[in-house]
């Protein structure tokens, strides 16, 4: 039975081109697909050397290989032979794979050639090659794992990033990079996300092979198999350590500038020292030094020179708020004495450290210095407290629980903050002193006549508006001219100061006392009727008479005369009330001095 027609019909149906060549290499049969693939009509191919289907560069070598095949004919399946290029009638080339099979006939050896166009396959392979090359040469680290997280492949960038070679990483899990920075819920969220088929994006702090930490930006993508099941994960990692450092540095600079601006605003607005320090401590401590921060002010030198923590000091135990640190003691006392900042990396290694706040391991202390630095003295290394135009008024102090918590940048920042704060404190002190000088009598420290009338006027108007008792006392030192003439004006001034101090001590906080003129004092007693005012006047009269006042000329005893008047319907003004008290004072003088007279009696 002749099977050739049936066989040829099968070959005609193949998607590949089929040609049969004789022992001379000429085409004697060509399938329909050969026409389609190469662009020749069948009649054009019959009798042509098979090399007409190849580019010129392959033809000579192909003739030699064809002769070798004829000498040792054997079947060569498609996909196992050389990949060549075919050439169409129009001259265009395309990649082909060729299968050869010997066919012995009565006419001799024939060869059947099956030619497959592998353009699509080559294109896919090239894409895969390019993708592979891209993965290998990618700047970002790439890791492929199976579904359980076992590492199957890493690119060279992974090795550069982590220090692990591909051989060391493959077979491990990403846990070899775990730094301990992230808690279990962090990783649980990561796994829940990718196992749900979603892409996970985030930042991770990992540990290199050498133990150093780095921050990476990571994208983990699930990869599904042909059944749609998650089979692998691809992680792309970018080292963002330097970027994070730059961001943190920028954020810190912004934070520091914000604090500097806030302290500058507080200093510009403040008119009260306690409020100034309290607000500045809140801003600086809360933002920059949350563990322990505060201001210690230097008490006047007459008290021995001690530093006391301001009530706003953050982190200081209640039991230590009454601390008095002598100048030169501890870190803070030493800084106040030298006028130079100190940065302590480990408080346990510092003998001078005073353990006021438990568990603090680092300290940064900077002096609060006011005045203009003398350039020459500063160049010669003199301490600020030794410079003629500078004065230390206290220190600002910060402590942290961490070792080596403060850097040179921290010190520079705190020096700047200390300069701002010291200037602001000096400003409010000067303002307070200006206010004091404007409202008080320079000799006695009592309110001067003008400010006394301001305060007394407020109290008088309040009493007129809301009702209630209101009294005035006029006091005069008896025979004061004789004291000046006998002991001198210096002794007289000392007596005036002593009597003024006694007036302040014996009266209530709400009472108002001022120097009315010369040796005469005026007292306003809100919410006091004539009886209570008389009791207060009698008590003050006795206290003065019973006391010997220290002067440069020795102890001196004096007496005072006092006049008392209380507000009633007949009194229409503060001046009128004081005038009635003054007339009562005159009556006390006329009655023999060293006594109290009440107006209207």
C-alpha cells in the first residue's frame, strides 16, 4: 500500500515549512507552509538549491554541512539542531530551527527538512534575557522567595546592600536581616497583606551581615502560578539610609529653628521673669530634652552664691526642688563658676556629677551669661565669670537616660538658647527694676507718693463701687529732725528704712503703704473699719517704741505718732480721707506724741 500521498497530506497540514531535497541539495518538494513562510511560489522553489532559503552568509557553510550529513545520514529532531536564519524572497531574514530526516528511496538518499519560524520564541527569549539582565544589574536589591519566605534568588545589589553573598542568602529567610527594631505586629501586618495577594509597601530597619543597621524602602509583590495560586514573592529594596538621615537632620534643624523662634518670641513678649522661664522651659524641654531640663538661677553673691532650680524645672523630683547647690559644686555649680559649658557622656564616670534625677546617664549644662564679652580676655581663655563685662546669672541644664546623648551640635544649640534666654531674663529684670524705680521710694523701698496714690485710688474706687469698710492711717516719726541733727542724715536714713520695713511687716498683703513725704508714711487698709484700723495703728506704734534700730551711730530708739480715719458718708474723696487722717495725726502730736488718734473722736 502506498502511504506517500497520505503522508504528504499530513506534512501539508503542519504549521512548519517542509521541503524534500535530493542528493544534490535541490528542492524536489515544498509544502504550502513553505510558500507562506518564505514568500516563494512552489514552482519557483522546485529545482532550486535549498540554500536559496538561507542568507548569503550561511550558504557556503551549509553546503559543507549538507555533504557531511549525506555521508552520515541520521534523524535530527527539531529543537536539537543549530538555530539559523531563513531568508524570504523579499530578502528579509527571520530566525528558524531546522529538523532533518533521511529518506532512502529507489532514486537514492533524499532529505526531509522541517523549518520552524522561531521569531516569537526568540523575541520572548530576548525579553526574558533582558529582564534577567535588568534584574541582575538593577541598582535596587531584589529578592525572590517561595510562598513560605525561603529565599530562592537574589541579585548582586542585594549582596552589596546586606553583605550576604547569593550563596549565603539562598535557602535562608529574610529573617537573617531582622534588626529587632520592629515588633511582631509589624511583621504580622506584612505577611497578612502579601498572603492576601496585595502589594506591601513600607520602610524597614534591617541589619547587615556586619551588624550595622540600615533603612530600606521595600515593595513586596505576590506572584501567582498558572492556577492563580500565590507561589512566590518578589521584594524590591532600596537603601534610603542617607535619605532618612538627611530628612531627620532637616527635621531636627526645623525643630531647632522653631524652638529658637519660639524662645525669641517668648523673650520679646515677656515682662515677668517667672513666666518667661516657665514658658521657655516648657518649649525647650518638651521639644528637645523631654527627660530632664530646666533653669537654675544663681542667688545673690551675698547669700554665698548658690544655684536654685526654678519651679518650672522639668523632671526634677519634688523632694529636690528646694536644692541649693553651692557655686562650684557638681556639674551645674562648676559651669556657673567657670562660665563654660560642659557635656558629660557618662555621668557614672564623672566624679563631680550630682545624682539629683535618678537614672540619668548624660548631661549638658550651659551658663546663662549676660553682658558683653571682652574679646581679648576671651581669646586668652578667661572664664566668662572672670570677664569684667560679663556676669553669670545661672545655668540651663539637660539630662538624658542614654549614654552619649548630647553631641557638639546639641551643645551649640543650647549655647544659642542660653544666650537668648539670658538676654530675655536680663531684659525682664531691667524692666522690673525700671518699674520698681518708677513706683518705689529709693530710700525706703515703699511705694512712692505717685504710685501710692494710684493704688490707693483703685482701692478707694472699688470700695465706693461695691461697698465695705475702708480706712487710712498717717504715720510720722517723732522728733525726726532732732535725730538728723544729732546723729547725722545717714543715721536718719537708716531709721527711715527700718520704720518702713516694720510697716511692711506688720500690715496685711492687701494693705497699701507708701512714703508720703519726709518722715511721714501713709497707709491704706481696705476692708478694715475704724476699730480694726485703730488696732493696727496701736500695734505698729508699740512695735516701733519697743525696738532699737541699728544705725552706724549705734542703736537708736524712736517713737511714732499715728492718725486714723475711716470712710463714711461725710467723706467724698480719697484726698479728703487722707486729710482727716492727717488731722488726727496732728492731734496725736499735740497730745504728746507716741500715740494714736482717731478722726472724729
